[in-house]
C-alpha cells in the first residue's frame, strides 16, 4: 500500500490544492493532507480552521485524511510510515524551489517527491493571491470550494 502526503500551508485551501489531492488519491492508495503548523507565520485562518475546511472539501474521497504537523516534514513522514511526498507544480518558477526541497528531503530521509502538474486552469492560482484579491473586494468564488469562499468572506468581515 502506498501512502503519500500532500503538505502545505493551505491558508486557505484552493481548488488548485484540491485538484492535486484528488489526482493523488486516484494514483495512490492513501493520501494524507498535512497542514504545516508554522510558529513564525500566523496566517489568516487558524490551523484548526484550515483542517476543517479541508475535511469538508475532501469529504467525498474515501482514501484521503487530513492532519497537521510541525517540525520537519520528513520526520512526520517517518512517524506515519509515509512513502512519498506529493507536490503540485504550477509553473517553471515553482520548480526551482520545489526541486531544492525535494532534494533536501531525499537527502535527509530518502523520501522522494512526486510532482503533479497543476491543471492549466489553476496554474495562476495561489492562496496568497486569492487573499489579496478578496481583501480588495474581488470575486474569488470560482477559485475556491464553496465553503472556503463563505469562510473567507466571513473572515474578511463581508
Ligand atoms: O504551501 P507551502 O507553504 O508552499 O508549503 C510548504 C511546506 C509546508 C511543504 C514546506 O514549508 C515544509 O515542508 N515545511 C516543513 C518544514 C521542513 O520540513 N522544512 C524543510 C523542507 S526541505
């Protein structure tokens, strides 16, 4: 059985993230979506809120579970018998940093990273851009699961 992790900040989860998780769930036996607890960055949504949004959005996928982690991703992988890391790649600009992280994680623990290319309709999409557009009143509902759109509007006091 192949167990993979889709790690990230997910602040908040977008349709781009969910597309990668869905496709990973078709390729591998078990997928854990792991939200980073980052003590250096508080984020717009709390980690618990992100977990709940991911749980609701991924509730239809039987082999997907949601969790949080702190510290090194490779240590989380070791503790949970995870075989590989799955990351989405939106553009060549993502590749340089993702390759560095993949090589570091491989060097630290021999854990490989599998890259899944983002679907073209999500190639421009990031949580940071979504938050920026939403803060200025732009419509981001086509980029987010419905419950994330609602939660974001509430968070921004709309
Ligand atoms: O959604 P993000 O912010 O691009 O996700 C980055 C993430 C969480 C995958 C990365 O920052 C990470 O793995 N952090 C955990 C700490 C760690 O293992 N750092 C070394 C990476 S080589």
